[in-house]
C-alpha cells in the first residue's frame, strides 16, 4: 500500500487496504456533498527513515533510533504495529545522536553519546549503542570510556496502539493502549492482538501507567552494560494463518554472486540490492518452501503478483528457484481466483486464467489500469524464460496448465484487435472501452510468442495460432501506434477508443524494447521495426526523458509533468533498468551506458540501496537525487532491476533446452572490466569475464552446454 496523497494505492494480496482509495474519488464534474470534506491526515513519509525489513516483520525510526510513536515509527509484524514507542533516556537525558544506519536490510545500528552529570571533560564519557533487528529484538549497550563510575538510571519508555499499517500509512493514529506489568516487562491487549516487550536482564522497576522500564546502572570505567528487549505479537482471535518469512534451514532462492569491476559502485549496488531482496522474501502458507518477494516495504509489504513476477524474472541469472516458487504460488491463486470469480464489481464473468491484481494509477494522460493484466501476461513470460535458464522440464510441465489458462485470458481480452484490461468482463469492455496501452501490447505480444514456444516444445496445440496472432499484432501496431513528427516519429503511449493515438512520451515505452528470451539465446521480434527502434532510442536518451539519474515516467515537456508524480515524472528504477538491457541488446549501447551511469550515480547517493523511485529532477553537479516521500525502500522491482542492469551488460542468454548459451556483452564495455562469478545456468555455476574492450570469456559453465559467442 502507498500512503494516500503520496501516490494512489496499489494493494497487495493478503495485506490490509487503506480506508479510502484516492483513485476512487469522485470524477471531475460529479455531484458531491455540499459541505467541504474535512482535511485528510497527513500521510506518513519515510524518505529519511531507517527501515529494517525481514518478512513478515519490519521496524522504522528516524536516524536517531528513537521510536517516538508518530508517523510510521515502530516494530511491525504481519501488518500490525507491535511497539510504537521505545525511547531511551540515560540519567533523564536522550543520547545525542551520532549515527544511524542499516548494516543489513534486516538490521540497523544507532550510536549516541551522553556526558556524565557534573563531568568537566568536554568529551562525552558514555556512548549508547542500539542494535535493532526487524524481527523485534533490540540490544541497548552503555559503554563508559570515562575515568569515573557512571551511576545513573536507564529508562526505556514503551507504548503501542496495535494499529494496522494501512491506517498508519494514511496518517491515522489510534490512542495508546493501557500497559500491564508482566514478569520482565510490559503487555498490551487489543481487540484482536496482544503485544509484549520483555527484557533481559529484568528491569529494577516497571511503571505500567507511564510505560517505563527502569534500571539503576553502575558502569565502571572501561566497562559496558547491555539489555536485550524482545517485542512479540499474538493473535487473540481465530484468523487465517498469514504468510511467514523464509524459515530456518530454507536457503535463499538465488545464488550470491561475486562481482568484480573497474567501477567500484557496481559490486556495492549488486550486493546491497540482493540483501534488500532477502528482506522481502515471504514463504507461501500453502507450501513454505515456495518463496516469493513482497512488492516493497513499508507500504506494499505483501504479494503483488505483477511485482513478484518482475523481480523473479529480473533475477533469473542467479537461478530459477525464486521464479519457480513465485509461479507455483501464483498458479494456486489463479485457481482460487477462478473458483470465486463473478466479475469485478458489477457482475459478469472474468477469464478464469486471470491472476489477481489491484487498480493502479495510470498517470495524468491515461486512466487507471488493473495490474491483473500485466501479471497474467507476465506469468507466461517468466515460465518460458525460466525454462530457457534451466527450470527442470517436469516443473515446467506442472505449471503449463496455468500458462495455458493465462493465454486463454488473453484470447478473451481483445478489443478491436488490441489488448486493454483483461480483468473487465467482455460486455463491460464493449460498453465502456478504454485506451489500449503501448506497453500492454508489448507484454501481450511477448506472452503470445513465449506461449507458442512452450506449447510447441511440450506437444500442446496452438503454437502456430499464437505466432500468427503475434505477427498480426505487429502489423497493426506499426501501422496504428506510430506518431509521425518532425523528428521522425515515436510510438504513441496508447490508442484511444476509436483509434486516435495518444501522443504522450513516457518511460513505459521501454517495454517495446523487451521482446524476451527466445531459442538459441536469441530474442523475439519486437513490435517496432529497426528504424522505429532507433528513433525510440533517441527519444529515451534525450533530456526530456533522461533526467541524468534515470528515465522520467513522463516527458519533462508535458504540461502535466510532476517530478514527484509516480506516473507523471518520477524516476522508477526498474523502467530504467529495462531500458538499459533493451537498448544494449538492440545495439544502442551508448544510450544504454548513459542511462546506467545515471542509475549508478543515483545509487551512490542512496548507499547502494535504490528505492522504488525518486524525483525526476534534472541532474546538476554537486546535487543529490531528491527522494520521494512515498517510495518503498526496499522495493522488489527496483532492487532486482538494479542487479539486472549490471547482469544484462554481460550478455548471457541461455537456451538450456537447446543445450546452448549465447554470450554477447556490450562491446563498449561501459563498466570497464566486469567479472561475474557464481551466476546459475542449468542449475550449475556460470562465470563470465568481460574485458575493457568488450570481449567475453566464459570461465565456468556446465559441461552439457555449448558456448556460442557473437
């Protein structure tokens, strides 16, 4: 969930929804109440927060480490705030904050200093260190580096509202619950949950009314004293079991590669991106060994099918286990959705192959769209590409019926030869047509070709039908979606009902450069011809879209441009990553290199952990990128996209069923020498080194694969 007013919400499966969705407001001109509506609460902003994430838990505070009970502050588990306030005072004084930073995605370290009362030395004698873990454990350590004993009280003030994250995201704050003393701490009880905070060693005093734990310290010179606090949540009413995190003994679903590069930013970005992804891993309740990625924290900390599939696809160079777990989890939901589908909102039958998806804001130029369409089409692509990377044939066969159902949904979703919104019943699409988007046509074209590959390889009917359909779509698209202008032309962002092109220039057009992995490591034909691709590459590289930090979601020349608009001008990392990969593969390596430089420059300012998006302000020397107050940090598609942008330049394109792997790196070598050790192809280690002149050498690969270089 995204906080209202920051950007329209995109709900996740299994997560609570905000009380009022901003994309369901009265349309312009609609009758409304005579009285003006009361002002909405200011939504929580997290662009300066320190967020620890380890699904299904997270913790958030300002860089001083104090949990003050306002905004998003607190420890959370399964969407419920376990502790809202945890303020530390030593001798009645808050430590002077010195540093607060993540050490991993799941852990943070905060350091503060305190001067002893009456100490004449100007240097502080005491330091207070807080080591925080997302799962609710925090260790507070007091060190005495002075020359005399420190005898003073340590007090930790605690409270909670047990509020749901959806309401907190919208700026609502429920009253604190009364605390009760328990043997080693405090307990709070609400209508559906209870929470406890226990301490080891036990406090010397517990003040339930004030919510304070107190220790009388006597820390000798050179000594230290520590207390461990543990926050826990219990459900007090029967409820469905929520998804859990990756269990003990369950390995990460991807390889952890070693990256060496002339550009030192690259290794940091890859390692921290993968660390961020590790914090977002959920285990499917129906099969705990099937892992998938949450969309992002804190707002969409649950399963959003389109985002989970994108992240699985972008990390395929590290193995197929994440893709397999994600596909299986979504295939089960596809069946559940079909069993309960009666049409969205007003009756009517939805295609049974449709995956769940939420309404998503389309920006100022286009109406909202449902992510079910993107997820359904992407399911086919991820299955086909995971098969090319080495997903075992038996696992592919198990998932093939779900892919066939997804193709069936595509077959039912055509309006005048183009694909619009598969989630709307046919009669509603006919009665109330909406624009056909360019990126949806690209996703449908790719799904059709990938579906044909799967059907042909597994002896299922329909392959030639889908190839013919894709060819016809290419012809219609090139004829009707192209807008001629003085610069040579560009693709339209969409086609309005009736056939009028919508000429907005947006980063979503990068999907036209992503035709997908094909046989022998090749790529399928795109919806654009060679000259149209060249013209699009020029547009993507021009300053109206390239901010210097990455691609804006909408041209800066648009009268509706907003550098903080998540579909009207902000930089969304995964679109820039797709552009880098697509441009490099299409032979436009200089443009790809320029975008990659902008992405790496932005990553350096975000300490290697790129957020979901940031402002589309133009790059200027000496100025950092402007953060977005509503961006998820971490976000699955941005973290996976950052790593993918690096892997793509090595040009590893496998066809494991065909026993081949093509290696075609960027000849311009924009990163200098690049060595990737520990990728996975056919389930085996794969290592490649790209020289400073763009020549690749495979240093480790399965003996069953034939290596091909172009």
